[in-house]
C-alpha cells in the first residue's frame, strides 16, 4: 500500500478476500465514504453511479455491499454486472455518471479482490481525493439485513463501447489476421473477441470462462498462449489481465514481446501520423533505459513517472502529452480515455502492424533494451530505503564510477508486501556484480 494512504495503493484497494480490508463491511463503508465525498462536492444525486465487477466469486457480494453503502446516502447506484474496467470507465463518461466503482483485483490471484474508484472523467482519482474518501471510512459498520441488488442489462453499455471503438479504427482493418487471445477467465470474456471479430480478425480464444480468473491464465502466465499461437499458426497472441485494462503480446513464434518495446512502437507510430502531442511520452521509473534511448533517437522526449497508471496520467497532464504507459501493459491514450484499456491498446498495436505492413517482432526488434535483473523480496516492514546506510554509500560509489552506464531502482510495491529491486546496464558484464552487491546490502535491512 501507499506510504501516505491507509487503504489506497497505486491502483485502488486490494487484498485477500475475507481479510481485514477486502470484506463486505469494508466495501459497504467505502460506498458510504464515496457518497459522502460526492455530497461534499455537492454532486447532483439524480445522476447515477455505475458499479461493475470481474468474474471473481467474491465480486458479487462486495459489489452489492458497496452499492448499498451508496444508497444509504440516497445516491442512484446501478449494478452493471461483469464488465472490464475500461468499459465501465467509458460508460461513466457516456452516461454522464458521477463516477463508478470497479470490484476487481486486476492481475492478482483469484483469492484476492479489490475496489477501484473511477472519476466522472473516466480516470483514477488523485491522491488528495483518495485521502478525502479515506477520512470518511468508518470501521464501525453494521451491514443492512437485505444485501441484494438487481443487475441491470449491460448489453447496451457493451454495444456503445464497441461502437465507440469503431470511430478509432477502420472497418475490417484486421481482415486476414489470425489472433489467439487469452481472456484470463476474467471480465473481457465476451467483449474482446466480439470487438476483434467486428474488425475482421479470425479469433481463437483460450481461458474464456473455463477456469478461475488469473489461475495460470492471462497476462501474468503466457506460456499457454505462446504454445497455442504456434499450434494455430496464428499471426499474433494477446493476453488480458483479469479486469481488461492491460494487454501483453506474443509474436507468431510464441515469443513474449517486452512491454517497453510495445510502448516504443506506439510512440513512434503516433509521431509518424502526427498525433503525438508535444513530441513526448510518459513511462514509469521501471521502463528500460533502452526505450529512452530509442525514443531519443526518434526525437521523442521520455518523461518518467512513479509506478501506477494514476501517476502516469498525472504526468501526461502536466507535460501536455497524450500517450503514456507502463511496461506491464497498462497503456493510456488520453485522446481516447483517461485510463488504460487493454483492448484499445491491442487494436492500436495491430493498427501499427497493418499500416507498417510488418510483423510485430520486426517492428519491436528496432528497440534494443539494456540487460537487466530484477527481483521482488517479500517484506512486511517498510523501513525507508534512505536509511540503508551501506547500500546508499555503495550506490553513490557506482554512480561516481559508472555514471549513466548503470541504473539501480529500489522501491516498495504499492500493491504487494514486497521490496522491488531493478538493476540495468549498457553492458551485460556490469549487471551481475552490481546486482549481487545490491542484494547483499539490501538483505542487511529486511
């Protein structure tokens, strides 16, 4: 979780279902807190608040609890059932809603769940807004006796979302493309195949509701996708996470494409067609220095944000950029939507492929990433890294000796109890020594 917020992390609130935070009482309390936050802003209660969820078994109860919390304050709360996060975000804008709540833990294991609050502009809230909502959360909660809520028909919302996509991409532009898509047994089960087929692709689906969400499926587990792509002689493989705001890619040989390379080809494509605002792009502190070099060679400025799509978007706004993203596959085009949309990102990459008349591996091979090593060390204490005296002394030493030839990043995860370490260097022979020393010095403190 964030160091400055009690509940909200880098992308909503997450944790094991049935634990201290992710349970029906907390979900109800969050609904009340969001309602009080909207009341403070004097929002029009005749406008709806939209709620949706992914396919986790716990999602229905959490959604209904949250919905009842909103209704406690006499807000119109609508249960849209299972929808991807970006479809909910678009629907909020399209329906002029006050905002929304998505019940999901994204790419986390199926035993987890979480809640994401979406603004009336279809994006994440600022930290100040999340802090305000947290101030209204009460731990003294008595749940209503009757926790039920009707799910409204969401087909019109899905149709409107897909119709909007048709404004961005040419009809049948995917004709002749054979695509395998891993749906992670998640929220994109119906929408992504339907959209790809509407643009002319031949679509082969895996993990389309025949198992648990993210259970050896989806963006975090691409071995099965790689195998199926080669078996089907497909042109490309795609994999969503559980709520559909991320996408990862596998080429026709079954090789997973690094997310930083995807960011690179999207930036250059936008620049070539004149749609890259201010000739700049936002990536996070975790993006590889090879991406930065590639963009510089193409006269594109890279600005780095902290991890999390909220931080990416905030820096995009500050810099007046319209594209940004994370190497994990969370990509934002603010001309389209103020949050990541895995399907839109996939279609944008496919547009690059068709317009350049090239294979994805040929396009991405232009980008030479630096060798790197990374690890996430489990820790339930968060001592400030600045207090690791021996480590900081060593980092100053290598900075003096090697300068920009090596980059070391050490930070606590915002969604898991882990300390993440990344070391990258221009030359392979520098990696092992630096990584070993950093690991040794970090281990003294955790």
